[in-house]
């Protein structure tokens, strides 16, 4: 084998080693970037989830706050809303102002009554008195 063939063979070997080295380096860099992308994706997903949970909590607090305000308005007699009495009763149940048994009892009375608004107001006054009596004890 001549000098030129040996030199060419050595050159091909060096190029092959350089190719292998660069391929390994590119693989390592690619893995590192994919790990970084995964971590960034997880962090962004958690931030979005936290934002959704905070927004849902904020909306829930607004809903509960408005329910408490309408209850307070009913107690004071100011700004009483003329919404559907069944809906008001459901809101009281959802807000935790009455339990399952009381909800069913009041709903039965409400449905049996001809004047549902008056019946609901009477039941609310009874509930207010009961709560005040419990707080005094």
C-alpha cells in the first residue's frame, strides 16, 4: 500500500472519529434539551393548573359571597330578590345553610304551599331564629 493510500485511510479514520464524536455530542445535547423542554413543560402546565384552580376558587368565593349577601339582604329586608323560591332554597342548601333533611322538608312545604314566596320567607325566618338560638346556647 502506498503512502497516498495510507494517508487517505488515516484521513477517513479521522473523519469517522470526528463524525462519531460529533454524533455523540449532538445526542447528549439533544437529550439535555429534551430534559429542559420537559421540565419547562411541566412547570408551565403546573402554572396553568394553578391559575385554573385560583380562578375557580375566586369564582366560587364570588358565588358564595353573593349567596351570603342575598341571605343578609333577606334577613334585613333590604333588596329582597324576587327569584324563583326553589332556586333560593337550593342556593341555601348549596351554601350549607341547611342540611339534607331540612332541605327536603322545606322543599315539600314549598311545593305544597300555594304562596311559595311567603312560605319560603317564613321558613327562612324560622331558620334564622333556630341559628340564633343555637348560637346563644
